[in-house]
C-alpha cells in the first residue's frame, strides 16, 4: 500500500514525447531522456522520480505532460504508480469536436463498500474516505449485500403458494451488461499500462474511442452524403476523400466517392487511378447489365478506381476535354441506383452550380449534408448562401440545411506565407467563422492546416496526427446524422 502523504514539494514535472524523448524536471533541475520508445522513456522517468521518493522516504506528486494531455500521478519510494486527479486536457477540444455536441464527462469514480443491511430497510452505502494522496479512488463494482447479513430465509411453503417478494427466473440474469473499460493505450497512461500499471484512459482517449465507435457502425440500408459549397476552392474534394477514407477504414463498409460534377471534376486528380479510364458516363451506359439479377459484385470494379490504402472506391466524372456532355437529373438517378446496389456508403463531390439539374437531384438522394469551407470570408459567405438556398426551398432541402455539418479548414495561404501573429489571426478567423455557423447547423468541426492536403493524391496516413484526429471527429459528426 502506498504511503498516505504526497506533498507538492518537491515540484516535479515530467514530459513524454512520441519521438522517444522526454524530460523530468525536479525543483528546476532538468534531466533529458532519450530511449527507443515511449515505454522506455517512461521507465527512465519513473526511475528518476523513484530515486527522489526514496531520498524523501515518502510518495511524490508528479505533473505529467504528453501528446494526450496533462495530468497528475503519485510515485511511491517502491516505484508504485497511481493516478491522481487530472489537471486538464492539453489540446483544445473545440478544435476537434462538433461545436454543438458537448463531450460526455468522464464518470466520477467512487468507492462502494458493502455494509450489513438493517432488518426490513434498504442497505445504506458507507461514505468514501478522502485519500490524502489526491489519488482517484478505484471502483471495484456495485455494492453487494453480504449473504450473512441478509434476513433468514422463510420456512418452506407449499409449492402451490408463491412467497411474497420472490422474483421469477425470467427477471434474473447473470450477464454483465456494462462493458469492461479497456486500459489506456496513449501517452503516460498508455505507457504505464504497458509497463504493468493499469491506467484508465484519459478524457481525450475516451472521446476518440467514442468517435471511432460512431464511424464504425453499420446502418440498415445505404447512406448518401453530399459535400457542397457553391464556391470553388472551398475544400470540397479533400473533404470527400477524407470522409470516405475514415468511414471505409473504420466501418469496413463498401464506400464510394462519386464526383457528381456536371462536366469535369477534380476528384480523379486527387486520388489513385485504377487500370482503366472509365467514368460515371461508362457506368450509366452499362447500368442495365450492372442492375441485372445475374450481375456479380466484382463487376463494379470495371468502373471505379480503388484506393489501395484507404479502402474506398472512386467514381470519376467525365474527363474528356473535348466532350460536351453534362450529367442530367435522370442520369444521377441511374448512377445512384447502381451504386446503392453495390455500396453501403456514398460520398458525393459536387460542382459549384446549385441550379444545375444534377446538383439538385443529388440533394434529393442525400441523407446527410456536409458544407466545407476554408477560413476565407468569400468561401464562408458562399457556404452561407448555399445553406440559405436549401433552407428557402423547404421540405427535405431545408431539413438537410438545418442538420448540416460545417467543416472549417484553416487557410492554406496563411500557412504558406505567414508566421507568428499572422498565423494566430488565421486561427482566430477560422474560429470566428466556425462560431458564426454554429447556431444554424447541427455541428461545426475545425480542421488544422496540413501540407498533405494541399497538392497531389490525398492519403489519410500522410496526415499529421492532429489532422487525423480532427477528421475523425468530423466523420463522427457526419455519421451521427445517419
């Protein structure tokens, strides 16, 4: 058992980084650590801290900082580690979570102690004593009344008489409905868990697990997402790619990204090309064969382009420079009918003309609307007008607008040419735009700048961890609308 006193002196701060480095500062004296991985860095840090606890002959309190957040741990002279009350998350939750969807608070931990029940009265729980170390109390499970403390069983009664208070077997279950909380896998908590000290996940890790659970669901019937903004350069195509990648990766559901530009779109430029040049027009021409009872699932591969690492397919728009065909509303119906035969999730890119027949027919098939915008005022204004147009039409269109998810990405121009105060202003502008949309839609998510989204084919694995986390939150906000 750990000693019951852990004072704030000495002041110890420990930093754990993902690149195999760390730092322990004891009363202002810094000790740099380099090792092969997080667990090795943590082991060295615990050794340094334990030496201090041994010198003092009592536990010490340590402030921890890692990519997952900040917290407090208690280290005893024997090297035993326990978690104290967390300080605060290191990242700004509003940057990565839907604005209108408040994160669920981590359940408070309480200690429940079984006590004898007085005759004919409900058992009363014993108050939890305060732990002077500041460590969070551990929950071992619900209190169970000791069998020896229960009233004696009544005398046997004839089978024909049902004793009062006896419960039927059909009302009893031995299954535990509450899932076991898996230990932490990230940051200090995860490293400690790997070393054998079981730690609960942080609030940040719990929120990420919930987002993963949300995007991993399967829904009864296909779902169609439309990504729209009547202004070019608003990040529509990267949004389509990222949502498709995350939904396909986590759910395992057959997912297709469809470039529903009335003529030529850019989705094909930002994704891998398969071993053919077919587009949506070829799929429409072959729709009767693809919809026939004898058609096989693999036949769709002749018309779509598979993304090998992100596990979704792409249906390209017509890329014939000399062509003059514009997709009609009837052709959208045909293509959508084919795709819902072969895919569970359809994420549609779109052109910039809300009056176009194919654009309006896309909206007819849409289950969830997504409006991307870069943090530039004309893109934001175009997004507002797009939502206003749909709302003015009433019915299904207006409902989509009210239930929309707005995704605000930081300006790439600012990151290329600015630094310092200018970058701060760019973040402030993204926050201002996000706050402006929040009262009018279901959710708003902010995405940090990432150079991997600027040019060339877009791949989820190429993104920085903070960007991946933000897009996961965006995909979870979208999936909640299904």
